C-alpha cells in the first residue's frame, strides 16, 4: 500500500508539473501572438480580433484559468499543417517540441524589444542607435530629422558673437555658425558640405568646437585643432581626425593626435608646445560655455543667419536653406 501511495503521489506530481508547463507554454505562445497581431492590426483591421484573443488568453493564463479562445491550438495546428506541406519531419518535430519552439520565439521577442529600447536610449543621449562611438546610420535620425535628444530647434539660442575658427567672406550676406564635435560622426558628415559651400564663396563660416563628454578623445581633438588653427592648418588636421575616426570606429583603437598633426604638415615643435601645455584650453572652454548657453543638445548644430539647423544636411538642402536666408 505504501509503494502504491508513493507511486500515485509521484504520478500526481508529474501531472502537476506537466500542467504548469502547459500553462506556461500557453502563456508564452499567447504573449507572442498578442504582440504580433497587435502590431499587424495597426495595418489591417482583420488582425484586431486575433490580437484581442491573444490578450484575453494572456490574461486568463496569468489568472490561472484555461485559455478559452483556442488560439494556442489553432496556431499550433497552422504551424504543423504548414510544415507538413514541405517537410513532414519538420512538422513532426514542431508538434513534439512545440513548447520549446514557443520559448525560443519568446526569448527572441524579448531580446528584440530590449535591443529596440537600447536603440531609443542611445538615440536620446547620443543621437544614433548604437552608442557614442557609432559611425553608422540610424533610421531614427531619418524618421525624426533629429540627431540628438527630442528637443525642438526653437529651443536653441543663436550665439551672440562670431568668434571661433573662421573661413569665407566676412561680408557675405549669410553667416553659418557651427557647433561641432571632432569625435562625432555626424559632424564629420557635415565637413564635405561646408567645404563645398566655402569653395563657392556662398557663406561666412564660423566653427565653434563643442566636444561631447561622452565621445572619447573629443576634448583633446578640439585642443589640437585650435593649436593647428594658430598655424593656419586647422582644416588639414580636422580632416585627418575625421578620417581616422572612421578607421577607429571600424577597427578599434585610439586617435594618435601628434601623428596626425605631423601628417597634416604642422610645425611639430610649435604644435607640441601648444598641445602639451593646453594653451588653447581657455579658448575651448569659452566655446563650450557658448554652446551650453545656446542649448546645444546635438552635434553638429548650425545657425544660418541665426536660424538653427540640427544635424548634417545634404548640399542641396543647405543651399536651399542659404537661399531662404538671403
């Protein structure tokens, strides 16, 4: 009698475990279905009833009640019958290991949602999807037209002076002031446009370095470019820095400022003294304060005759902005 009692308790325990596993599997499956159909219902009304079934199933399972919609069984049947047309072996595997397959899908779903949240976090703080050192394209930039936090250009305040690294015709009817970071890939993208506009003598250009603290090497690069500006070679060095930035983003490593300065043709004794002694730090800190006073939240940020423009623009778009400013 004792052995029979133990066997019955074991069988009861196994059935209980199977019941819990079944409930969890149903919950996992219904969560996936609810999310998928909810997204699809945005584009087609025919999926809305299925989304409601999915959410109802999730709710009832959480409340330890059976899923009364039959959605889980229909999904399983559709999956198995669909596979049967192409691979009977795959259909048998799916039928036997349906719980495991459901868990794989829910893990992938959770991971994708987590990565999406991570992308929004990076976009909010760094202006791209993949973090402060990313040089890749972020779809959120194209969707929103924003290259930093969710702030409106109207919140930006045009700087009150035109001191900085200057180029072009001071008598031009259009003045473009740029706040840029030499470790920011988007500032690097804007270099070509600015050079083209200057070559066409369309603007008076003022560059104010605004190193972002979350961009590695940005402050040192700004110090170096200001030192190069004393020798009239700021363009040569900044182009070297932006080019090396892309290499570092793809291959890793850090920018060697002095090596780039030598490649840019600077007189190195003068440059080393300026760079090592931080002779341009006070000047740079002044530009940083101006950027803060202007409420700069992303680089590059331009002011075209005082009108703010955030993020790199194509040459055609910038020419349009300049024509409107004339």
